[in-house]
């Protein structure tokens, strides 16, 4: 993504110039470096990073979409594991190779009825217990052991993001989602979340609390629209307790449900509601991690979007979600770009969401430091003619505007930077050696040493003396011979 180092070019009359470039630790990627990378992305590449798409059945098709749309991640289902762990690992490696920025590879591995790993023949005859079943068989130690085992199995094949655990509480045992919950009530579920999140996040596989702000006893949003009329006080005292426990434990991501919480927003479902996503989750609960929608292809959302004549991707990003769980990237990215260009969504919000995605990728060990150098001025080439020194390079910093050449605290030259931070600067040598600092706001400066301008008179006098000596010598020889 970024060029490395600098190249010194000498012309016939050039004198060697020395530069000093900042050196950064290879293993560390700062937030500033990530922000710089985001600032240098095109809008469409930024928006691509926000899509977590369903992986096409054919590996080549998946690799093509990754390369073309720069999506942030892919989601695998049970069918994607059917060829076995080795084949799955190889397939995921192909996805990663095709992507400019490493991918988040996600799946739903809750255990029990939602267990994508069960599609792999490597786990034939080994059902993954649901949290309820594990608790029944061995208490919380068994629950935590199963959760860790699932995360390790995912990591071994290249999956780095698990859409689990459920923080939902369904008081009615006959509810749609009850069997997938812990079945321990609000306080018991909060205690479970408090313990399971650190265990799950020990294996470079992200955990995800779902479905914010609590699924409750409503119906299936995969097929129907659902609303919950509970009061804000009830939500605060009940459903939000497990989510608060997970936030305190630093959970990597939170998935937002499509249920309409009428006490919070009686017009939009939670996943499309700014009051829920930004107002409640981001601001009131002070959550700083990645927020992702539940699948935007579910009937609850497609029916709502059609009835309201709105684009679900645009509505979800407006609400404050960072990631969009959807595979309509081909139409979604242009729609989002149009919304940004019209001012409906700010560039700052998009950049902030991309930054959170990159921060998660950094935490999971997916990013290479060479792709994200510290904010700095980089000299790529420089050369000198008889009258001037020309320096070319690039400023890697967020939103750079101008570059200044400073000698002994005084600006001796400056130039505008293009949108990519590139510059071409001409400097005038003097009679003395100059140490020039090339600096731009928000970036570490680069140093350039320019030798003194070649002195003219001493050389001329020396040449004249040489001529005199030569002529004098010849005249003396002539006189002597005569």
C-alpha cells in the first residue's frame, strides 16, 4: 500500500546529499498510522471496509469480490466447512491473499443449534454443546471450556470473528430464541458474559455480544417484523445488564437486533435507529468497539425498507453502525457514497468506523506494520543541478496540506501537497552546508543535508595560476634554448 524508503539519484554534476528518515518499530502500528491509512483511502475503499459479506460458494468468486470491492470481511456458514478443516484453512488463505487489507473472517459458532463448525467432517460425531447444555452438564467451568474450545477450533482454520455469545434473556421457555440463551435470567446471564468474554478473546478470535439491546420473547426477525413494548426502566434493569457486563470486559463487537424497541424508537427497528445505536449503545453505555448490524437481508429489514422507501445500508450507517452484515456491496457501496457526497453521512463518521474496523484487525494480529507506517515525511528521490536541489517525496499523515523546508528555525521554502500527500520542492544551495527539515503538520519530519554551493573564485584563481605557471615555464624554456 505504501512505498518504502527513499532513492537518491545523482546527475553528472550532482554532489551527494544525505537524508535522515524516521525509524519505526516493525511490530507496532499506532492509531495515528491507522488514521493516516484511512485518510489516504478513497471513499469507496473506506465504505468497502464496512461491509461484512457472505462468502460466495466458489472460492474464485469470493476472491474476485474481495479484490474488486475491498470488503472488510466475509461470513462463513456450515456449508463452507464441509470439505474439512484443511480445505477450509486453504480456502480462507486464498481469500486473505486476494485482499489488500487482511479480512475479518466471521461465522456463527454459538454451540447447540447454531454451530457452523458442525458442518466439518473433522468434527463428525462431536456436537458442540449449547451454553445451556454445557451448564447443565458441568456448570460454568464446562461452559467456559466449550467456549474456549470453539474459539481455538475457529482460529485453527483461519476464522477470526465469532458472532457469539448471546447476551439475550428470554423469560418464556417457549420463545423463539430461548434455547440459544443461557436460560439463567438477567443476573445469571450477566455473570456468564462477564466470565466468558475474556476466555473467548484469548485466541485471536473476536467475540460478539448479540442481539443488542436484548431479543426477549419476540418472534423470528429472519421472517417477520417484531416489536417490543417494554419500558426504558425495564430494559435498563433487565436486558441491558449482560451487555453492560460485556462492555466492562472489553468485548470486541456488539451486534444490533432488528427488533423495534418502541420505548426507544417507535419508527425504526433497533439496527436502523440512531437513538438505539448511537444514543444508547455508543453514548449512554460508552461503548467504543465495533458495532455491527444483524443480517440486513432478513425479511424484517427488507420489508421495512421497502415500505419506507429507504436503503437499509444507508439507514444502518446513519444510525451509527460500523459494519453492515450484507452482501449487496455492489449496490450498497455506490448508495452509501452518494449519501456521503450529499451530506447525509459525514466523511468523519465513515473514517471513524473504518478506524474501528482496522483497530479490531490490529488487535487480532491481522495487520502488517509495513502497510501502516507512522505519520511521517518520506523523501523518495532528490538530485542537484548546478543551481538548485530538487526533492520529491510524500507526506504520510491524515489530511496533509503543506510541506515546509526549515533551516535553523526559518522557513526557506514551502509547497502545497496533492491529495495523496505527494510533493516536489526546489531548494537553493548557499555558501554554507545546510541541514533542512522537511516538515508537515501531524507528521515526523525528514532531514536533508545540502552541501555548500561550489565556490567559483578560488577555482578561477587556481586555474589562472596554473595557466601562468604553464606559460611561464614555456617562456623560460624558449629563452634557455635561444
